[in-house]
C-alpha cells in the first residue's frame, strides 16, 4: 500500500458519473431485478402524473429484441423551457442531474412514488441511448442522450399540436448489464396489470414488438378486483362470501381489501404511492395490528373464545390474504429501490382506521364473522394439539410420488388425483374384501387396525407417534401444517368405509376429528366422503335388494309382492360381505351411495367436536342424559 496519500488522490465524480461507477447504490444491482428497475422508474413517473390527476393513459412498448423499452403518457409533458438558474432546458436538467425534479416542494405533485429526484437521471446514466419526446404547449420537442450525456440541444420537431405528454425510449447499457440482459415479458405484464388495479380509471396499454402482442389493462374494481384475482389464482377459495374493504381519504389516503382462505400462511401485498413495498413497512405493520386487535375485540365482546384455547396473532392471520395501498405526501422509503416504507406515523394511522372498520364489519356480518372465527379457532386448536406434534409425520409423510408409501396400502395404478380414490377401511378382513372388489386402476385401499387415535384428546407425543395417522398422511401425500400443499394430494376422493354399526360410526367420528383438526382443507374442498355400506341383503325371487338400515329394509319388504317369501340376511360387518356385494353396493361409482362431508357453522362444529370428543366428560354426560329416553345406549368409548 502506498503511503503517499495526498490531495491529488481525492477523486470527485461529477454529473452522472457516480451512477455509472456504483449502479447498485441506485438500482439495487445490475442483475435482472436492476435491469427491470430502470423500466419501473420511468413507469412510476408516468403513474405519478395519473395519481395527481394529469394523465389517464400510459403505453409501454418493448423493443423487438426486448432490450429496450418505450413509456408514453398523456400527462402534462416534462417542461422544456430554460431554467432561470442553471441556464438549461428543464428536460435536460431533469435527465442529466441527480436530485432534480418537480416533487420536492409538493407544488406540482401532492403525492408521488419518487421524491429523491434521481429516477429518470439514473435511467439515463445507465442507458446506452435515451430519446425523450415531449408534447407540450402546442409543440413537440425531442432530445437524444448517450450514457447520460445530451448529444445535441433540444429541438422542436412539430408545431400546432393539441396533444400533450411525455415519451421516453431507452436501451440499458450492455457495458453495465451485459449483452444477454433483456426484459422479461411476464414480469413486465404482471407489473403493468398490478398498476392498473391500484389506480382505478387508469388505462395501461402494452405492446411487445417481438410477438406483436397487444394488451389493454383497465380495472375499475380497483384493489377489490385485484384481491379476487389473487385468491382465484391461489386455488384456495375465500372463506367469507365477500371481502372486507375500506377506502379513506383523511387523515391518510388509504385503500384496503382482505379476506381469509385455507392457505397455511398469511399473504399481504402492500403499496405506497403505487410502489410495491416488497419488504412491507409501517403501513403493513399497522394493518397486521388492526386485524389482530379487531378480531380479538369481537371475540371478547361476544364471548366467543373457546375454553382452553389460546388464540395467537399467528392464528388470527393464518390464511389472511390482504392488499393495502396508501398515499403519503412525504414517504420515507428505504433506499432508492423503495422496497420498504419507514414513516413511523403511518402505522398508527392505518391501525386506527382499519381496526374500527373491520370490527364493525364483523358485527354487521354475523355469518361471515362466524366463518372467519371458525377458521381462526381451528388454526389455534391445530397448532396447540397437533401441528407442532406432527413434525415427525411431516418429515416422513409428505410425499408427492409413490415413494415410502405405507406397506399395507393397496395403491391404484392411476396417478391422476381427479380419477383416484382412497378407501380407509375398518380392519384387515374388510380391507381384503375391498381389495378384491375394487377397480385397481382408480381405487386404492388402506386398511386401518381398530379404532384410530382421538386427535381431540391425544397429547403431542401420542399424535406424532401414532402409526395409523402416519400411514394416512403418507398415503395422502399432501403433508400437514405449514407444509400442507393440496396440489400434492394423491387422491381426489377419500372415503371412510366402516361397518354399519356403532363401532363403525365411532371410527368414522374419530377419523373425521382427525381430518377436521389436522387436515381441514380436505373437508372444505369436498374431498372427504362417508361410504354407506348396507346393513341388510334381501333376496326376493330372482331379485336382490340392499337396505342401509331397518327403516329402508321395512320399506323394501312392504313393496314386495305378498306371495313372495324374501330371504333377509343381516351383514355382521364388511369382513362378512362378499367382495361382489361390497363392489356393487359401496365401491362401484355408478351404484354406490356415499355422503360428502361438509361443514355447516364453523364455531358450532368446533364446539360440538370439543364437547363430544374432548377430555372433559361432563358435556358428554349431559348430551346422553338429554337424549337417554330417545336412543338406544351404546358404549362408544368416547
């Protein structure tokens, strides 16, 4: 290292030299993200015109090689007159000087995505060529730049025009980004569509010169429509029939839309002045606090918190899908890439507005509130009773192919979940008959040994170590808890096939408890069925009839001719049924009878399941005593 360090070693980077020397300081890097950031900077300038009521249409065009782009708007047009102090046209000053622009004093723009005055000049500095065309004051002006330097004075190229606006065409510099970098068609289209959702009334046109594809984005439904698209694309249906929405202009311009789905985690997209804040910030934090506090207050007011369950903020926001868009006069972004909003006052403003409105929305929509709270209580119970406990099952069981499947599973040959069915069968004997009677192409059989574990009552260690439950999770392939992925479900229909007696009903109830507490999305999405094998076989002449119960048996006998002497036999269980009878009555999709399991009233379902299957025997005692005279008692070992 040289010790001769003096004034001559001090280097001063002038103009736009700092940008070309250290581009990552201004656009985050010179990778694909940085490349696209140049387009976002120019696009956001046009959007700022729209936000402030000066533009209604923006057009974005990608060059044929997708290495360059053009952004046009019908706004006021960048000023081209001479700046009184710097003796340069305002256009040239904005495009060649850092920290120049009309957004500092708040006179020309009430709100905007960029207040640092570096966006357009940074794009110019990092472009091998930029051409600015301005329509303003009845004339059209043009100026060309190379790597941030004007190659000629600004010139008027047309006069007598009525149109106004700004058009910037630029090609990022290959010396900075390499000769293989180009714009990603899908990334650009997604960003443009998002902008059109965020700004109702704004039309964004897009054209790709390579494919000649033309698109128009305009969404008058705003972020509510955007939320519907996000939920639809996720494949997870919304639980409330309609989302919560809020729009305020004072003391903060704010838009919020949110709902809950079956997704195992929350998803919040936040925007500040139309800029996507990918790392959230104070507006994001305020929204989370508002949702948590509003739901807690509603549950407390109506005494809806289940006994013995602790509801955490994580439980409340599990499955939450939300959009929040705020407009701030003086946004404090984290860095030039603007991926986080840091204004401290925004958190309390957002929380105050959303909390009050959301709590009132819950009060005004009782059925919707019940669905949401049922989802939250279920998340809490699943977390406390089994989610953490199933870590071992997750490790061993979440399979998407035919590896490490349970040894006693008789799998089907089809790998299409839409065609495949899984029958959970009571006992090896019944399982053997089911294997003989099934369609091997589409129907899989998994015999269960005895009564499975009661997931409502079992402790963490018992659930994690239960062999039968591990086998079910392994066979299904979709995982559990935060690893749950319904797209990996190997069977579109799952049947609980048990004997038509009290023991069979009990086993079905235990399995339903497991699915409701650990894999509720399978019930909500209509994948769980209860098979209905007959209890009686009636042979009358050459005809054979099957009856589910005594009532159906009596009805069938009454309908038979009086001169026939039917032979009535009662099945002792699935193991005693002939494989052919089992196929005809219970397995064959064309002739079988089955009930699809649904949830009607989340909170009531949770309460009943907790009382009838939980540890406290008192609710069960009351249930039995209230119905003692109307039913035949069976020892169900509840």
